[in-house]
């Protein structure tokens, strides 16, 4: 075996760790740049949901032949809670609806056509009661509202505004709101009402005060809630608390109920 000469051995021993024949980089050489890390793109903002709407006729558009309605679009109770706790609910006429004594055709009060949109105003519907906001000076003083189904004592009714229960009658409940407005509820299950509230009691907006029924002091009516608002109205320099059109306030509050159930 041929032996390597000593100079060759020394040359092998002097090789750098990176291998022989490679020149190490100078100490002050710049570091190899690190490629930039791409930032993650933020997810796109989802589009705002379309508002929930429902078919409803304008204020004053009563059933044909049922009277002349009030076309006033004033929001008499801004921010009030819709008086029935849960949707859907159907604002329409009891007298001129199916099963009423002025019904448009055969069918009972539970006819599915009564439990369908569109809504229809019936403030000022033909009645003998005085109503200064109606074109004729007389008419229905509130709005009839059917709950989601034709069943008594199931669908909760709530306070439209925080206030005080001022009266409980044989088929009526009055609540004086903190705003000064007066809300009147008719045809609830009255034994159930008295189990929940009493005269002089403070109630909060949205608090349950009863259930929809057909109580009418011994007379017959359909399963519905009749809802009224009385508010201070100034005319000719004097102010009186009178019945005011309720339909626009119901449309406003029902829209909030559909779109923000937990904040209605």
C-alpha cells in the first residue's frame, strides 16, 4: 500500500467543516434574506340580512264597505312592545272577517283565511262609538289582532310599555304607561289575568299580563285581542286624552318583533 506523503496529510487535516475546496463566507457578510410570510386575508364580511317583512295594507285601508278609515300615519306610540308576545299574529277585522256577523262568505272564526296576511287596519270600522279621529266622528276605537292559532288561553299578551295597571274589568285591562299614554286590552282570559296582575301593580314593558281569549262579559266574540291606545292630542288650543289610530304603531312594533325577537 502506497503511503501518502506528509504534506498531503496536513492538507487533509486543514479542510474546513464545510468541506475541502470551499471558501467560508466572511464574518461580516449579510445573512440570506428570509422570504416574507404572506398575511392571511381576512374573511369577507357577510352581507347584512334582508329585513323580514310581511304583507300589510296601509293605514286607513279598511275592508270594503266597512267604513271610512283614518289615514293618519303618526307613530303615536314610538318604541312600544307589540302586545302579543310572539309572531305570527294577524291584524284584521273580527266583524268583517270569516265567522263575523258581516262575514264576506261562509266560514267560521277559525277559517284559515283569518290567519293569513295581509294585515288590514280596522280602526274607525263602522260602529256607533264616538271616535274623534275618524272621518265620520264615530267608529271602532282600536285594532283587532288574532294570535297565530285559533286557540284560547295559549297565546301570551304583554305590556306595551312600562307603567301601572289602573283597572281590571269584566273583559278589559287598562295600563297607564310612563309616557302618559293609556293602553286598553280587551277579550283576554280574565281569570288568568287576575292570577298574574292586580290593580295598582307596576308592570314592565314586555311583561306577560294574560292570554288571548274571547271574554266579553257574557256576550259572544271571536278569539282575538282588541288593542287600543289613548294619547294626549292638542287641537284648537286644548289638549285631551283620546283614542288615536293604533295601526301604524302596531306595524312598527311588529316589524321590530320579526327582525329582533329578543330586543323587540
